[in-house]
C-alpha cells in the first residue's frame, strides 16, 4: 500500500499544526517522521488514519491494481498512539482478542494470532494476567501487538520507542524489521535518532508544521548541507584555542589534549584543509565521519529557531 | 451492528465478575441467616420466670411467669435495690394507688413491657366495668363505621400488582443508579488509560456509544434480576420458617410485561445520558459533573408524591413525558387500568426520547472523548449537543 499526501493543512483554533505538507510513502518501506515537540508529527498521523481531517489538501492511499481511496478502514491499518494504554484490569488475552475482533478478525483467528505474537515477545506465559501486572516495557509490547494483531497492510506508530529500555528498543526494531519483511508499510514518528537512522528507509523532518528535509538519509545529508566530521589525533598536545573558525570550519570541539573534532563546511576541500594543518602540526591519525541524523535534526531545528 | 454487539458484550463481561458476585450474594445470605438465627435465639432465651416483690396491694392477677412475694410497706427507697441483690429479685413493684405504680429494676428486660401491658389491660377492664361499657361497645366506639373498597382496577391488573408497581419503581431507580456508576467508571477509565484513540480507529463514535449503553444497560438489568432473585429466595425462606402460607401473587402477565418494558427502556435512556456525559469527565473524583446523578432521582421522588392519584392530571401528563414516564407509567399501570392509547403514546414518546438522547449523547461523546486536561463547562456541553457531526 502506498500513500501520497498533497499539501495538507490543519489548524486548531489559533495554532497552525500542519502547514502545506506533502510527501509520499512507498509500499513496504519504513518511513520516519522526525521533528521536535509540536512539529506536527502526531497531527499528521492522526489525519492519515482519519481521526481528524485536513482543512485543505488531500491524502490518497493506493491499493493493489491501481485502486485508490482517501480513507482507510480499520482492517487496513494498525495504529499505536503516542498517548497509549489498554484495559489495565482485563487479562491480556481477552484484550488482544477484543481489539482483533474490533478490527474485523474472527475470534479463533484473533486467539491464534494472540498466541503467535505473545510467544514471539516472550509473554505467552502471562496471557491470563492483568495488563497492570506487567512491567512498563512489557505493557508497551502488548500495546504494539494490539496495533498489528490483524496483520494490517500499513502501520502508524507514534513514538514507538518512548519508555523502552535499550534491550526492548532493540526488540521493537527487530519486530518492525520483521513486519517490513512481511511486506507491511510502516510510518513512525520518533525522537531516538540513532534508532531511526538504522531502521527507516526514508525520512521527513518537520518543524512548526512544515517539512524541512525529506528523503533517504543520503538525500537528507545532501540537502542538509552539513559537511564531513573530521577527528584528528595530533602527535603533540594541542589547545583548542589554536584553531579558529573559518569559512571552511564551522565547528571545533576538543575531545582531549591530543584529539580535536572539526565539523567542516560542505564546500570545504578536505585535502587542502589537511595540507594547511600539516604545515603547523604533526598528525598521527585522522578519522572522517558523515553527519548523523541527530546532527542534521539538531541543525535543522536550530536553523529554524 | 456486529461491532455494537461486540462492544456491548465486552462492557457486559467486564462488569460480570461472577466470582465476586457469588461471594457477595453468599455473604448476603449469610447475613440474613445470622439475623434470623439471632432473632430465634433471642426469642428462645427470653426469661421464663420473673421474681417480683410487691410493695402494697396488687389487684391485678398476673400470668404464672411472674412469681410474686410481698415486701414490707415501710421499706425506704434507698434499701430497695439492696433487697433486689440480697433476695436475687428481678424487680420490686410498688403500688401507690390502683392506677399508679413504680417499678424498681437492676437492669432492663422484655418482661417489664409485658408487666406494663398486663397492668394496663387490667386497669382498662376495671374502668369499662365502672362505666358499664361492654367490650363490644368499646370496639364500636373505636371503629364506628366499616367500609370495604371494591376496586375495579384490581379485577383488571391483579390484586398484588400495587406492590409490583412500587417494587418496579424502586428497582428501576436502583438500576439507573447502578448504570451511573458503571458508565462513569467505564468511560473515564478508557479516557484515563488512553484507550480512546485506538478504539476510534476500529469503531465510530455512534457504535461505541451504542455498544456501551447497551452493554451497561444489560449489566444493570442483570444486577436487578439477581437482586430480585435474592429477594425472592429470602422472602420464601422467611415464609417457610415463619410458618406463613405466603400469599400467592395475583398479577396479570400483560401488566408485568408493560412494566418491564418501561423499566428496560428507561434504563437504556439513562445509560445513553450517562455515557455521553461521562465523556466530559477526566477524573470522576474531582469533577463537579457527578451531580448529574441527582437528575434521575427526580422522577422517582415525584412518583411517590402522586401515588395516591394515578389518574390525576399530574400523573397523566408526566406518564407521557419521556424523562418521567419511566417511573410514572409503571406506577399508573400498577394502580389502575390505564387506557391502551395512553400506554402506547407514552411508549412512542419514550422510544423517540431514547432515539434523541442517543443522538445528543453521541454528539457530546464525540466532542469530548479525546479531550484531556480542562473539562468542558455546561455551556460547552450544550454547544456540542447542538452541533451535528457534519
């Protein structure tokens, strides 16, 4: 299932939540919506699933054989809201079967899928327990299962990693990769840049309701115009004050007395920069790195501020 | 419709905790049994003989339960209690005049009332003899006329139906209050646990409200039925143990069906109101809107005011208005033969009332179920009620 969003806009009273936003999500990819709090990510997701409607603009879902529709039915998609919860005092199996049935599954199918997913999340022994007896991480897993129990074609996950420890974050990543492998299209919003960077195929960076950067990590790096990061290890002790910011160098930071990190401007010619440095210092080794999504994200938000 | 039934079943089953209910009813039976046992025990352990000392001349002949001894007329009051202890007496009766007595006791007991009653009865007989009035004449004086009420309605609706009408009014009020508690808990818990958005991707607001109202209505009626069964068991038990024949209920089946129909529709009506308004509440412990609970009390209180005049203008009009017909029409049906057109019209109005309250409740629910933080005020609720979904 593909998704095409064309110039959607949403205003709540005095606040413009989403402004002229357009993007596309390809079938079977993991697409990440990134941005600071209040950027409009959740508002966008809520419009995509039909909880609210755009004031203007259009959302089109392309199904098989060229068919399109502007609104999904509950069986088509899964949704994990940012502010989420389930029935605390009902047993886990009953809750998941109920959610499955509400999404169009038969009871026997819902029971079977509940067992399959609880087994894969190591929770099968707890299926008759009340949700409130589980740890927060395990409760999140149950909530995730409730969103995908009916095997939807497209899944919307609003901050799926929030509240999870690193071990459970990795488990969720593996789970999302499994879903992708099964052909599910996944749209998620998150703050954990390092996790999203290795998980998502394409990204949309948002700020104040607008798209600031959009595309694959390669496209975004190019568009962000952030140069290479260069970490230099000097033979002698150096002080950070001996390096000045120029048009070539946008940031200098000291790691220790021998190691300095330079963030170079995109137009910086690296060999020429190194030649200049070698004229004054003895270099033992150097490392280059591409700017991370985190750097791009921070830069994008700072630039907009 | 499938999803409405699914939600209704979920709501019903969430409240159907059979273990807790069984324990609750078992405890209730245990309490009834304990009360009954204590009563029997108290009756069986009542004092068999009473040792009573008499100061003065007692004219009355008391039952053999009272063992009487004489006591010196000149004994001073301060020594009477010493004598009671010394002679192991239950009491000392001082006869000042034929109609003036003082009873000295060391502790209160049932026999003291029996003694007083015997003395009163004896004195009454003595007075009647003095006035030359026979007991029959006294009876005539106390009840000068005799009037038998032959009510045609009892021929139509059954002689025991008045009790049923009262019972129906009380039980449906109970069901409405149960609904209030259940809907408040159900809706606010879903809001507090943030389940609302997930559910709204599966069902629309109307399906959600319908399912909830139906499921909670069933839960309330289930509580009502089990309470009735418990009452029936208890009353049967009392009738058996008290050796009473137990009067059989003479009630027309049509009347019972009519009363039940109004009860069920009434509970459904109020469930829609409660589900809609519960969506405006974030935290039931700190909300001023729980005062809404007083509203369903109104028809119940009003019905008791006009119970003696089921065919009066007030009862007639209020039995047609949906908000009050829930209590008034069952009361009228139970008390008289209500013209069928009035029952039919009231039913049509009530059904229309359920339809419109469903509509308004869904509007309020839609506007408020996903709002957290500041609760809407009554003006906001009124505006959302008037605003259609389009």
